[in-house]
C-alpha cells in the first residue's frame, strides 16, 4: 500500500469535468485507489463519491493505492492533480 499527500493545483479544483477525468485515470489501474481529505475516504473510481468531496484548488489530499500497479496509479493521479 502506498500513501502520498498531494496538493490539488487544478485551477477549477475538482468540478464535474476534472472529476470525470480523474475517475478515468484511476480506473485505468487494477489497484484500489482512494482519496482521503478531512477524514473522508472516497473511492477514486466513483464519480459520485468524488463529486461529493467538493475539493478546491489548493486543497491537500492523500492518495492511497493498493495493488499490483499501485506506484503507477499514485504517480498518474499526482500528475493529473498537479497539472495547472
């Protein structure tokens, strides 16, 4: 299992379109992937779950991945969330 703290740098935060794109990124991987923020842990492959978090630009999240491709999953999610 890998955990990594990441600051969201997307200008719009995680609104509908970025959430859909994040779910697509997470869904490419076999590993289970969660985002944790302010004591809420949500499956990164769930659009409704991710929308419910209401994350804004500048928010800190912890990406948690577990499985065969966990390192690649965390790296790709970090790359996506860190894009400006």
